[in-house]
């Protein structure tokens, strides 16, 4: 838990950094439509000052770099409420899974190189209406120099999110934005689903600031949603999720969402942090998750580029007696991994399940890093 002074420092740093925030066109074809969407009630869940920015839009947000896969089912933020963040943004290293509250504003939209300019003062449907979006993708500066290279804060919105604020035919609009905990942008039913799990202690704001402090959230994957700063990858898997963009999410009988997939020899699943300077495991006590299946899978902590801690673990050795339907709770103390060699806790950026015995299957949910008191 951060102290009040730390939270205040994080707010100030965030607002200063966000003044340079950017996302824009993540290369995609444009389909123009000028029909207004159905009216939705405005909300105002955010805190802090609004920051001026800009937005464009892109199609196919389900192919995002954060690894969510298809966003049509299972996620609290679907394809109509997502965006890409520029890779030159000061917030980029912990951007996956972050949420922002947005509203449209009228501007003279000028490309960074000054080559083009459009009057967008009358583009907005309603400048008082707000929406909340989640970052699921990257807008690379290279190839998007007009919008995603830092001349001003910029979001590249999924086309359906853009269409809530202005006609897609406008192409580019002004924004006002501010960071917000994702929980505050959910519907009441979605919030109730999140509360099925006893996640990390603290208010939504405390948890957001804690994630930014460490570089990623202790709640890695809860009820089907990735935590702030985390990406997901499945490889050599039966769903070929890396190529089909299937989310690998499956609804469970109790209403929860789990990642379920099968793996060939040396195939597996991982969650890895965007931030190479992750500090989360310096204060970690254990890793916990619920799973079914998993026979023949090793579980390890690793650095994405440099290898793993000294010991791989087998799931059966760390099963607890806790059951929920077909799921068992697994609890791995940090010393089980022996992170005392070339990979130390300060180097860990990856949680990884990998098949060591040929074909294996796994359903996993509610993955979290348990922090020291």
C-alpha cells in the first residue's frame, strides 16, 4: 500500500507525464460512417484535471500487442472501449490494461509535420459526454509519424470507441482525458463479477497507484482481465492463439473466466510485464493462482530475455486443499524458485507455464503476486 505522500507524488508524476501521452493510427483501413451512435448517459468517475489530447481510430482492435486476443466475449472492456498507446509515450511501459476517461473537444487538427490541417471544432456529438477505454495495443511511432510520435498526447481509438464521440468520417478529433481505475468504468454487473475474487487490498485508486509504483499490478489476471502492465502469450498451443487471435478465454460454470488451452511439448502460456525494470517481485511473498489440469506442466519465474530462476516447479507439489468446482488453488512461495543466481527478484518479468512431457492442458484463472505485509 502506498503512503499518502507516495500517492500524491504518483498523481503529480502521472499528470506531468501524461501531458506527453500519445496513441494514434495503428495501421488499418478506414471505413467512414457519419451516423450518430445511440445516446448513452454521461458519467464522471474520474479524479484530477483533464488533459488536452487528440484521437484517431483504427479497425481490428482484437489483434492488439497486449495479447488480449478477440475482445467480443469475456472482457469487461470489449472492442468498443479500447485504444492503442504510442510507443514513445512516457506511460507506454506500463500501458497495457490501463484505463482512461475521455471526452471529445473541438480543435484545429494539424499533423505533427505541419503538412495537413483540418477544422474539427464541430466534430463532437457532445463535448460533455465521457467514455472509458482500456489500452490493449501499441501505436508505433514509425509509420505513424503524423500522429504517434510525441507532438501531443494522442490515443488511437478502436473504431467503435471513436464512434461514441464523433462520426468516424471525421478521422481525427480533439480530446480531454485523465487516467482512471478500470473498475470505475465498469457497469454494476461487471463490478460484481470482479468482486467474486478477493483481489489485492485497497481502493481502485490505491491499486492503480500501486501498479504504477511497481511497474505492473500484483493482480496479474483476474476474472479474465489482464492487470496493468501485463501481456499474455500462448505458444505451441492447440488453439494457435498467436495466429488466430482467439482470446483463449472460456466461461466457467460459476460465471468466472479462465484461460484454457492445450500445449504440445515445450508449448505453454505466459504473462510477461511490459516494463523491463519491474520492481514487483522485490516485495513479493508468493505467487498464487487457481487451475484445473496442468499435469506435466512446469511453472517458473523468469526474465523474458535472460532466462529463469534456478528452479522450475511442478504444479502438483504446490497444490493446496482449497477447491472451487474443478479448480484447485496453487500457492508458490518465492523461495520455491530459488531466485539467487543470475536471475534475482529484481530481474523477474515473466510467469510461465510450459509443457515438459508432451501434450498437456491447462485452465488458469485469478493469477496474482502476493505481496509482503
